[in-house]
C-alpha cells in the first residue's frame, strides 16, 4: 500500500510539472515575434531591378577604348591572350 501511495504522489507531481511546462511554453510561443525571412532571389522587385541593371551594363558601348583596355588601363576582361 505504501508503494501505491508513493507512485500516485510521484505521478501527480510529474503531472503538475508537465502541465505548468506546457502552459508556459504555449504562452511564450504566442508572445514570440514572428519573422518572415526571404532571400533576395525570392523578391520579384530585386529580380526586376537586377535584370534592368544587367541589361544597362550589356548595352554600354565600348567605343572609347580602341586599344582593347578598360578604363583603368589594364587588359580587357575578355582578353585571354597575353600581349
């Protein structure tokens, strides 16, 4: 009979701690801020702006460089052969 009472008391204590833990977790979950993160490649505005920027770079005329060098004086990025 002593063991039965001991087991009941331990079970009630565990039940009370479990309920307190569950209720506290539920309350804290509701109070936590909700964040929605997106990568830049998921953003349609970012993709549109990037496409326009790349298109503008491709359309730049390279007429001011007859010696196949960029503005810094170094070899052109497309020039694979050494001089």
